[in-house]
């Protein structure tokens, strides 16, 4: 059974690579789209970092709420 920590640990590298994968797909479709795809690479890293911080902030709250019910 997939638990919440397993899902989070799986999502972190997937989010980090998603910006690079999106940038690569846009660059492969045309030559003039390089300027449009330039800011997409760090977006995946930012999303992975945001997920880590979100889990650090919300995990204790989720644990306390689970213990009450």
C-alpha cells in the first residue's frame, strides 16, 4: 500500500525533472521557441522545493489531526 511519505518522496524528483522535460519538448518542436522555454527549467526545481517546504509545514498538523479521530 502506498503511504503518504512514499508518494511525497516519489513526487520530489518527478517535479524537479518536469521543468527540464517541458523545456526539452518545447525546444524540440521549433527553433524560435528557445526564449519561451528558458524560464521553464527552474520551475520544476521550485515546485519540488515548494513541495518539500509544504510537507515540512503541514506534516505535523496532519499527524495531530489523525491522532484525534
